[in-house]
């Protein structure tokens, strides 16, 4: 038997200098929806997230708070980053921390391998460094400071002056990989998406690559360089290796999880696309390992036209949203309202409006009406559809086309397009009920067969919607699945296969439909501000 197709996906690992805001949660949710979708499409799926705990940024935060960096990292992981996963309902398979022995040992083994094969040499670094980005900067990357930073070079992302470094460092021969990287972008166009980011990276690499400083000597919060313990490994070189350390890669032994799931798909913000599409594949090429399957760079959540960030005090905690609207609405909203791959502005008004129109009135109300009509007119037993007309055939066709379009969009990680395709079924079913008026048909005893057909059609449409939306709104669809009697008739919701969702007639007549609380309850307006 052929092995099942695999799908593995990662988020960036998050700096633990501060607690998460909704920009971080956005990355998590996108990767989680893609993982759940692929798992329900029958692929052998694995998803990874975690935390990035070394480097100067964390060290300085810990010192400022009067604790050791490890104490600081432990506190933030336990109190903020792991709880985030529950807040937004993430079903990750693993959580990697860069301070774990399983990770640190891989960093050392990988580095040693590159050193032994001549890809690392010692030299002197003289230049700029942004601690916010944890990145060595070229002068062309920087802007002139103004106000309190007048006369200094400033990082455009963090708005703060860069530091001038002069240190003995080890260097990675990244410049050797310029042509191989250009060949990769050329031969595998979906390696790096969207096209806007791909074009930017291609022209960056065409301009030529410098070797990369991969160690630091002036502080010690990091993984020791194995052959010279006066250096620690540069935090990005360390962090990128999480993607293979979590899979148990080893230079000399078999690593079954690595064999099974590598290469992964990486979801990253556009600010860190360069690390993932230049440095990371070059590191892998040097170690003779396959490059990632795909790097997809999403846009930023903006506040007042700028990247939302805690340091600029524009960060909103995810729980501020989930406590009012719930985790399903959080997940749905950001993936529906923002084209995945582009920037998007967050506003409470837009969230509130979409919640009301699309989730509460569109999907939630449709589900409540159908479930309660089957209760009222058929004693909670799903009737058969015996009088199929053009109106019903249209529903079947809209559903089949929505499934095909959603699948194609998800293949390209165009999550917003997939949701828009699925929503055509919500809209079509709402229109169908308005047109067919089952509440009027119910008054005419001679038209029972017609009434039954309408109710069956609406309930079966909801069955398909529950399957298609379960990766995005797992809580609400689970409630709906139970209320439709689908759990007993068809098995658990997450075992349903997305490619089969459009096959009409799966919910059997006779299924026991039970009362259901509202999927998306009314929100008191004042609570949202
Ligand atoms: N630790 C590095 C990643 C190492 S991966 C080997 C890092 N961490 S981070 O915590 O600063 O950012 C993690 C992710 O959150 C990045 O993909 C970043 O783009 C994303 N976001 C941070 N602010 C964001 C917004 N305002 N909007 C959308 N995503 C944002 O970088």
C-alpha cells in the first residue's frame, strides 16, 4: 500500500521577551487551520510551534526584570505562550523550546558538521546590529534617526538605533550559495510565496550575498560553539534549526520523524522571510539536507498604518478578543477579513460587524433555524428528501463547486479565498430557505413531502458546512455536528474527509436532531470597546 501523502507545517518560534499579541496569534491560527484542513483531507500531518529563547533581546529583558534568562523564559512560556494555544484553540503536535537539550544538541551537531566540512571559518565582524530584529544590518537597511535619535542610524522595523559591533566571530560561507538559491527560486516558484515577497528576495540575492556571522562573543546566553566555548551561536542560526531538531534530526543516525515529515511548510511574517528563504535553505544545502517544501510570508496586522507591536504599545492581547467573541470568531475573523499574504488593519468595529453579519446572522442563524424546524415539524427526526427539484439540485451544485474551489485555494494557502468559497454555501442555503418558506409549507398538510425535502436539504447542507468549517471554527461546528445527529450516524467530525464533503446525501433520514444552543451568541455592544 502506498504511504499516505504527508503534510507538515511550522510557525516561527516566538521571542519570549514579552507576552503574545494578536499579530503572533494570527500566525498561529493560520498554520493551525492549514494543519487541520490537511489532516482532514487525509494527509499524514504534523504541526509545530514553539519559543525562541536565546539571544541578547531575552537576556536584556531578564536582566531588567532582575531574573536569569532561563527563569524569565520559563515564566513567559508557562504563563503566556503555552496558554495562548488554548486561548485560540491550537491543535499543535509539538512545542519546541530552544533551551531544551534535544534542540541544543542538534544545534551543536549541525554546526560541527558545517565546521568539519569547511563551511565555517573565523574572522572579524565590524558593523551594525539591531537587537530588536537580532540581525546584522547593512547601512542600506537603515534609516536616519529623528528627534531623540537624531544623528544615529535607526532600524526601520523597531524605530530604534542600531548598535555598532566589532567582534571576533565565526562566519558561515553563505556567499557560496548565491547561485544555488537563485536556481531554487527559479525551478520551484512556489518555494517562496507570495510573489511580492519572492520578487523582493530574488533581487536581494541577485545583488550578491555576504558570508554570515554566526557566533557572538560579548555575552553568553546561547548555545556554546562546540569547538570554542568562548562563543555562543548567533540566535537566528540556533532558532532556524528548531524545525529539524523537533523532528529529531541527527547527523549520523536514522531519524524516523525527520524522514517522515521533512521537508516542512513554513508560515512566517514577511519581516522574517529573508531568514527563512535565504539563510535557512543555504544552511540546509551546506549540510546536504533537503530545503523546506515552502515558505509562505503573510502580511502584518497594522494599527494606525504601522505593524502592531508591544514595544510601540499597540499590541492587543488575544484574550481581549476571545473573551468577548470566543476563539472561533477570532480564528474566522482574521483569516476571512485579511487576504493571506497581505497586510490588514484590525478594528473592533469591523470584527463586530463581521461577527454579527457572517457568523451570528449568516451561519449561526441558519443552523439554529434548521435544527429547530426539524424539532418542531418532525419531532427531531430528520425526514427524507423525496421531491428533489431544480432548487435542490442547485444547492448540490453550489456545494460541489465550493468544495473544489476551497480545496484548490487551500493548496495555495489562499485561506481567505477558501473561506469565501465555503461561504457561498451559507449564502445559498439562507437564500433557499427564504425562497422555499418551509414555515409556510408546514401549514399545508398536503405538502409534507415538500416540507421534508426542504428540511433534509438544509440539514444535509449544514452537515457539509460543519465538515468544511471545522478546521476554522472547531467549537461551533462540533456543536452543530452533535445537534444534527451526525456524530452517531457518521462518526466524529474530525474523521470526516474534506474531499468527500460535497458528496450529497450522507446524513441519513432518521438521524436524531436535537436542540442546540446558539453557535454565535449575541454580543452586548458596550463589551466590545
Ligand atoms: N523568533 C523569531 C522567529 C524565529 S523562527 C526560526 C521572531 N519572533 S517574533 O516573536 O518576533 O515574531 C514571530 C512572528 O510573529 C513573526 O512571523 C512575525 O512576523 C509575527 N508578527 C509579529 N508582529 C506581527 C504583526 N503585527 N502582524 C502579523 N504578524 C506579526 O521573529
